[in-house]
C-alpha cells in the first residue's frame, strides 16, 4: 500500500518500510491495527477452547493412582467432536502449554483410539 498512489491510508506513511529480522516488531502487525486485534481475538478464542477441552477431560476421564486424570483419545474424540471438530489441534496446543501429555507427534482417529491422554 505504501507504493499504491491511490491509497489514502496515512498510517502507512509514518511506518518504516522494512523491519530488521530478529527485531521486536519483525513479523508482527502494526500496533493498534485491525490485524493485531484479530490475532488477539483468535488467541483468546483458542485459549478458551483449550480450557474447555481440559474440563471435558476432567469430567469424562478417570483419576489414576497418581492423582492425574486420563482418558483415551477415542473416548475424548467421541465426546469432544460434538463440540468442536478441531480436537487434535486443540490437543496439540494444550500439550504445547504443558496442560496435557500423550505419546506421539499426531493423533489419528481410529488408529490412535487407545492412546492415553493425561491431564497435567
């Protein structure tokens, strides 16, 4: 848009054209932009889905001897898929944040139904 002669967006004129790789603003949308707000909203939405997934694991799973709640992927998939079709993606995000543990890189319906997911 900086080079577009028909653009009336004055916000772009005051921003630097290039940011340095590794800099604080590299790969980030401009502060206060709608893009930044959409990113924040998406992050919040995914966080709520992770919380909901943990609650479902807690309510459908069984408490083990060590106090952790665990459930099989097949059972969780059948329960959670009626709420959201993004079960595996949300599970991966929850594992990334240290909320759940399971073996393997990816879980596949049918093939990994017996994999145990543990709520940490």
